[in-house]
């Protein structure tokens, strides 16, 4: 097949769109957070970040690994897509019950808005499997962009900071974004029945996803509990900027996943050497760009040592990304699960200790150490 064939060009375009739509939400929320901190101060915006952290945790748990689970179900039984999607979305609703806890810690107005945002995000995230299966990446990207522009417009036009007003802006933006996608897949809502088998079968997918999610974010929750909202806001911005740097490793490899599953060990090793050679320039360049941007923002003027530590924590992801796919190729997902769980526990203990002793930079150091330990573990236990 020619490298310039229409089929290959279309395939590359589709992969590119999927990468864009996967990374767009992270980039957009980063921009919103950066603007919010600069306009309303880190102390104020830290309150929004604190709420978001717990909202996202509930939505992630309620997702219960449905995306990866359902994609396999769709491929196996294309004629039952609507039924499997609807039953999964209906069955998982009970996992949103913990959202009611917000009423014990916040005013009825704030808790009510948080609950509505969680429900809307739950619907949006549930649609992700249909977006991927039907390859409606352009629609999703447009929806994300439009909702971000609208939210940014609300924030620019806001003269004062009120948590309830900011949450209302987020709710409107989330609703607009979700409605875009919902209208496209409105005919997929059939057979709205509770089916506990979906919870049981999707549990392994949830465990792998959740263990990795917690492992990479546990330090944020430690900062939330041990430091003030201003520190939380600054930590969120800095750590998220380097999480985006880490994601470059996955994005670079993603178009070649199918080839990796078929490649021989020698080929993978050669590719690993190439990734290692490219990773250092990528991380160094990204760190310099992040530093130059943040050093000109009054709320984010940090000592260069913070950026060096954060950059050191971003590097291991490039060095173990190919090993992760080798585990999947060998059918050893359980090892990834175990390593993620151990990594999360180690990160938690180190983050508590580091934050207690050194504050902000202590948490960064803890995360960096845990990432290098995870790299060592992946190298030690990777399939031959």
C-alpha cells in the first residue's frame, strides 16, 4: 500500500483527530484554570479546583471502566450496541449516590450545582464509547472547543468571584458540550434496565484504569488536605502542565499500537532507544517553555528548582511507555494493576511525608521518586 494512498491518509487523519480530541479537554481545562487563577487569585480559584477534584473522582468511579468494556462488547456484538450502552449507563447510576455527600460540607446552592455538574459529566463520559466506536471525533472536538470558548467568555465577563456563579458557568458549558454529543446519539438510548452483570464484567477494566488514575493524582489530594487553596491551585497548574508533557509519550506511540503488538522484541528495543534519545530534548524544551510562561505570571512565580523536580518526574513516562504495551501484548495486565496499586501507596506515603516536611516542593519530590520507582518496577518485571 502506498504511503500516499487515500486510505492511509484517511486513517492518519482519523488517528490525529482522536489524539486531538483526547488531549483537548486537558488543554482547555488547563487554560481555564490558568485564567481563573490570574483573574480571581490562587486562593479563590483553589476553591473551584478543590470541588473539581472530588467531582472528577466521583465521575471516574461511576464510569466503572465502561469505555474499554463497552468497546469490546460493541466489536463482539454490533447489533446490540444500543442495548449494551443503555444498560451500562442505567446500571451505573447508583454509583453517583456519594455525590449527595456534598450537601454535608457545602451550602445547598453549591452542593446542588455540583450534583448537576456531576450528572451532566456522567452522561458525557458515558457517551465516550460511542464517540470512539463511531469515530465522531470532529464533533466531539467542536463541542469541547465551543464549550470552552463559552466558559471563558463567562469568566471574562464576570466582575467578581462567587463560587456558585463560577459553578453555574461550568454547568452551562458542560450542558452545551454534552447536548452536542447527546443529539448525535439520541437513538442509542434503548432498554434502560438495571443489569448488575455490567458492573461485574467491567470491574477488571475499572481496576486497571482507577489504579493508574489514583497513582498519578494521589499527590494532588494530599496537597488538598494538607495545604491551603492557593498552594493547591499553583500545584494543580504546575503538575497538570507536566502531565501534559508526560502525555506526549502516549500520543507519540498511539498511532503505532497495532504494530507494537505484532513487533518482535528486537524491534521494540530499537524503538525504545529512539524514544529515550527523543525524550530528554522533549522534556527539556517543554520545561523551558513552561518556565518562561509561568515566570511572567504573578501568581505562579516559582523558583526554578520546582520546574527541575517536576521535569524529572515527567521523564520516566517516556522510558516505560513501550514496556506497558509489552505487558498488554503478553496478556499480563494484572502485573500493571499490581504495580499501579503499589505505586499509588508509595506515592501516597511519600507525598504525605514530603508535604509535611517541605510543603509544595516536597510533594513534587515525592511524585518524582514514585515515578522513577515505577520505571524500575516496569523494567524489572517486563515480559522477556
